């Protein structure tokens, strides 16, 4: 009887795990995309709610219309800042693309000169080394040859995509605004119904999961965003003072790649410094890029443990596995998000929520091991007859 109950629990729990994985792989992305305006409205209301409550508590008038008014003012301020920031970045990116196109002949000439100089040195090397280097130079030249075309295509493609999706954008905005005001007006009702309708045991489980998410995953996300923001600011200031045109998009890219565990800005700054040194013969700028890379790497190593704390206290090999698997399966976003998922799973495991699940699986595998006599069977093999 006990074995039958164990089998039933194992079957149900395995089914739940498989269905959850299938949901996350196939249904969750489409569902997330379909509900994005509502999710965005929920997130913004959640961010604005504490400020609305504080202001509403100070005001002598207690009415739902006041909450709507405060929410509208804060939303307009947030949207104004976002529109200004997006416009600034678009102008910077457009200027950067235009600068590449206008200086294209100079870039190609510098690259050709460097490749010709490199080829004369390559001939002195062993064949297997020179062939490898030539193959890399050929790939570099082909990439540069397509860069101008790609820059133009990206610019026109972005404009065309914006025009083609204008109706979707309008529908997205309308859905977001409607959802925002509905959620804003029903914040207290939802809170009351949650405490009224959800069973106490379920509330305890949800509270425990929320605590785990907040103490591990959310703290890790916040700390990574803080470090990425600090990286963006430092890189922007450095690029501005060395006279780098259109520094803000480059700084944002460096801040974004800083989200990649154990990779960070080195993936951009190191090749950039080599290109500045070997192709453009700009020793000072190359040295400056290496210095800021070294300085940020050292600073990050010092402040990261204090900022992140114990929220990401998992073995580094798990982060490496998550980074590589996420990159291979889902690209750059997978490399950023999969370590977050791993941290949440480790937090759930440490919380004790799934102790009964783990115990059942241990019993199940122990039963299989005992049944198959794994590791215990001693075979007497008779000697072969001569």
C-alpha cells in the first residue's frame, strides 16, 4: 500500500514537472507576449502604488478619484521621461550609423592597410598558423564589407517596422491605458479578495514562494541592474571625456553586456582596444579602453559581493552552465535570464518547500536500486576452459 501511494505521488509530481517545463518552453512566451500590455500596467501600478498611498494618506480628501488623478500625474511624468530618453538614444544611434556611413572609405582604407601589413608578417609564420590567421582576417574583412549594408538595412528596417506595426502599437497603448486604470481603481478590492478567497494554506505557500523570490531572485535582479546602471554611467563619463562621438548607445551596450555573468564589458572593450591599436593606430585610446576595463573589472569585484550579498550564493559552475545553456538555446536573453531561473530554483530548494518531493524521489530511486541490486551484485564468472 505504501509503495502504491509512493508511485502515485511520484507520477503526479513528475507529471507536474513535465507540464511546467512544456508550459515554460512553448506556451509561456506566447502568453507573455499576448498579455504584455496588462503585465506592464500591473508592474507600473505596483511601482506607483506606494507613492500613491503615501500622497493619498497625506491629503485630507479620501476618494477614488484622487487615486486616479495621482496615478495619471505619476504615469505622465514616467512616460515623459521615457519618451525623452528614447528620443535621445534614437538620435544618438542615428548619428552613429550616419557617422559609420560617412567615414566608410576611411575605415576600409585603414583596414586594408592593416591587413596588408599583417600579411607580410604572416608569411614568416608556420603554415598552420598563417592559414588560421588569414582565415580570421578574411572573416573580419567580409564582416566589415557587410557592415555598411547592414547599418543601412537596420535603419530602414526599423523605420519600416515602426510604420507596419503602428496599428499594433496603438492597440497596445489603448489596452495598457485601460488595464492601468482598471488595476489602479481595484487595487484595494483585489487585495481584499485575495485574503478572503484564497485558503490559508495556499496563502502560506504563496507567501513562502514570494519570500524566496524576493530574498534570492529579486535581490539578485536588482543588484545586477544596479551594477549595470553603474557600469553604464562610468562608461558614459569615460567615453564622453575621451571625445567619443555618440557615447551613450555604446555605454548602454556596455551596461547591457555587464548583465552577462562572468563576461561583462570585456566582450566589447577588449576587441575594441585591439582594433584601435592595430587598425587605427590609436595607442592612447586603446590604452584608455584597457584601463577603464581593468578599473571597472576590479571595482565590480570589490562592490559586487556587497551589492549582491547572499542572493546569488550558488556554485559558480551552475552559473557557467546556465550562461552557456541559455546562450545556446535562447541567445543573449537566455544567457541573462537562465541564471536568474537557476537562482530561483536554488532558493526554492533551500527554502524547504520541495523537501517532501525530494524525499519521495529518494525513496523511489532507492527502491529501484534495491530491486535491481545496483552496486551489490557479485558475479562469479567461471574460468574459461583451455
